[in-house]
C-alpha cells in the first residue's frame, strides 16, 4: 500500500486522525490510571503515595505549677487534669527543691514521689523516685510518652506516605484524664537541739507539663538533575 493511499479521501483522512488520537490517548490513559488507583484505592485517599517529607511538630505545652512547703514526712497529693483535641507527645512531672537552710555541707533534704496513673486513659506504668534537694536539676522527674518515641524534633522521612506518617505520629486518644502523684518530704538537719530550728521544712516546686502538638507535613520536592 502506497503511503498516499492512506490519506487520499476525506474519509481516510478522518480515520487516520481518529487513529492518531487513540495512539496518543491510550499511552496517556495507561500512564495516569495506575497512579489514580494508587491514590484512591490502594493508599486510601489522596495521601497514599510514598515520598519524602519534612516532619515537624507545632507544640503547645499545657502546664500546671504549684509550690508546697512540707515538713519532714509530710505528704502532698498533686493532680493534673489533661483534656485536649490536639495530639499529646508526653506528660512530665518535675519536682524541684533547693535546701540551703543548713550551714555548710550535708543534711540535704530530699524529695520522694510516687505516681498514680489509674485515672488516665491508656496503659501507663507507675513511676517512683527520690532525689536530693541540691539545687539545679534536683528532686526528681517522671515522664510518660503518650505518642511513642516522641521527641518533638523535626526530621526528614523517606519513602513514606502521608497516612503512614499520620498513623505513626498520633496518641491514639490516650493520656487524657487526671494524672496524680504523692510527694513526700524528707527533712535532714544537724543532730543538735538547734537542728530542727535551723531546718524544719523545705519548699517543693511542682511542675506538670503535657506537650500537645500538631503534626506538620511538607512534601520534599525532588529536583532532578
Ligand atoms: Ca536540710
Ligand atoms: Ca530545708
């Protein structure tokens, strides 16, 4: 067949034109449809495609602070109600104290604590600790991860879908409720009649922090060389 025979009538030209459209349309169709299936059917929504992401956390701390002066063997119950629509990264209880009542070294007071997580949603381990009231990072700290492995540090995720990241960075609705702890004071003073006059109590700074956050995901745009 001569090449000219293909186009020598209007009808043949029209058929050739339609054929051309299909030749272009089918590869385009098969090029795009799998990616549509990926997103809408396989990945569950428009977030199914894997890629690289800048992962960040916009943090909003929820804080409760109180100060208690306690004598030797005194206890104080502290409570922290946590309710938020945001995700929770962690809950922390920090008890600080700085015993500077005694002249010279020694006879440092101490802080003791035990937690009560029975009124909190989810499974959390009880904590207990004690530490000296020596200023700086003294006393003790309890910390519970509400979102597993939460640090709040930004990072780049590679080869992950948006929904996988959202599943990873969520608290599962746990951590809400009333966090509680009992703090017990241990007061030490020089063994003399004046001892209890020199030092009979200590001031305890109690700080509860629930770190709430919003996940910030930004796709990393690949620039091909
Ligand atoms: Ca003391
Ligand atoms: Ca003291």
